[in-house]
C-alpha cells in the first residue's frame, strides 16, 4: 500500500535482467521514472556514453523525429523527459529521467504510467535507426552540440577551475575525465560505431530502474516486462568505483586567464568513501570545515579575514575527495592558502565547539530529511548505495551522524591529505 515517506525504502526486484526499484507513496501527484546505466569511467567509453545520451533523446522508431517525440510528451500531459551523464567516483552513469502526472488525479484516467514506461522503452530499446545505424543527421548535430558543451566549460570559471584541479590532482586516474567526454574523440565517432557501442552497453552493463509515486509495484513490474524488452547478456563486472592513490607531496598549479576574481581550489584526499564506516564522521567533518555558512572556512576566511568572496568545502563521496573552494583577489593567494590550511588543522586538533557540532548535525539532518520531499533526490540517495555496494537506510545514517563525536571528527581529519593547490588568476602581476 502507498504511504507517506519517512524512510527511503525502495522495493527491489529483477525484471528483464535489470534491477527495478519501486517506492510506492501517495506523497506526490506525479510519478517519477529514472533509469541509470553504469559504465566504467574511461577514455575508451567516456565520450561515446555522453554522446549516446544526446542521440537517444532525439528520436525513436515510433517517433522518428524530434517534433513527434515532443508531441508525445505533450500528449502525456506535459511529461518531463531528459537524458544526461554524471560521474560517481570512477563510474560514468547514463541517466534517463521522466516525470508524468499520476493518472489518479486526471478526470479521464488515461493510462499514463504504462504510456510513460512504453515511452522509456521506445527511447532505450527501440531507437531510431537508418540502415542499421544511428541516423547521421542526429549524430552529426549532437557531436557539434557536445563539442560546444565541452568547450564552453571555460566560460563558467568555477566549474572550469574545479575540472582543472581534478585533472591535475587525478592525473593518470579515470576520475580526471570530464563526464561529458573529450572533444578530440568526436571525429572518430559515427552512427555505426555508436550504435554498436549502444548495443554492448544496453545488453551488458548494470541497469537500474527507479519508480517513485502512488503506484502498484506489480503493475510497474508488468509494464517494464512488457515495454522495456532488452536482450540482456550476463552482466558485465565493472572495476571498483574508486582508485586509491597515496599523496607524496603537495602540488601547486597556477593558471592564468582573463578573470576578474581568482579561484583558489585546494584538493584533498580523505581516504574515506561512501561505503566506509567512517563516512558519517566525514560528513560531519565537511560540515564543520566548510559545508555551511556557520562553518570554519566561511567564518574565518570570508568573514573575519575578509580574504574571500566565498569559502566552502564539498565532498565527492565515491572518490573520497574533499575540495575547498574560494574566490579571492590573487594578491591574497598565500594568505588565503595559509588560513584555509589553518582551518583544517583546527579541526585536526579538535578545536570544535559544542555549538558548532550541534549546528552542523542539525543542518545535515535537515538536508537529508528534505530528500524525502523530492523523488529525484530520493532516487539519487538510493543509487549511491547501488554504486558503492553499501546501502545506507536514511534513518540509520541520521542516527550515525547524531552519534559522531569530536574525537571521531578529529580521527577523519587526521586521515585527510592535501594533494593539490590550484589557483586560476588574471594575467597581471607576479605568479
């Protein structure tokens, strides 16, 4: 029976060689369907997977051009549909997202859920082909769109700086790759070899289907079985989602571009990932250090020292990387680095007030509880368990976070190693 959501508890079954995760709840008036296809993050696949997400959403066998495909979405009461790729540790994930109104709230009771599943099946299992390959017109157009997307990264200086420090820090590791791929790979991709890659990916790689809404689980499984028919082979075993690398020395990289505000990013290896027992303590550590407006980086780098326009830290929990990020005047570079390092050292020494711990835990708990108001965020939370190999029930994780002590935070801070310091600055002045 559908119920209100307090815990993120999906019912999991195997359908057509794929994992189906259903969360039945009457909390939402829409039904959300998300399909995740895992691929190892590698030079061999990264650009093809990214391009595939763009080509597949252009047309299907039943809707052979983009206009017809869009008309079908309008027919499904303005259904929302998109595809993209994301990076989770050393995994690249092709995502399909679809959201339709729940037919229970419509006056004519159109079978929207079944039609939505059929549409997803059209996109993933019955793509539009010409002469046994993806249509050149769509492949050519999407190659150009992807090239522009990759090259436009430089226009968003914060994202650009984040990618550049990732490339420098993770040189020789798959994680250095941009989820969108590499522009230099595009000329060699054709409609024929992309279709061949699609057939391998869809038949061999792990596929997880998530459905959230006021639905009947057995009905959902029946629709998937009927409409998402893919010839599945034994599932491909992917490499570990994280490659560990010891830190031998701190690297400093300075890059010059035409920027008004310098970007200072400090990349750290935590040696802790989502599946590890110390993960809850790492979440609290990040919150104390730079996750929130009450955190040490914000208060001491931005507010007290007035050195930064912003100062935050972010976790990549599948790779075990913590990134400190700030916007500064280039002249304050050395001072800002020193004070940011000092904040890490304060946490290592356990100089954390009771109020800091309480505020951090309360803010983290609020963030996690807010996940239950958003189907896509609940799916992402559950999928972290799939990718990492360790499912973390929400209430259990919240309980573990509440039990974290200052000594626990000190312990994980002691494991952290600064790897790379990256400055993106203007072309004036000294390096």
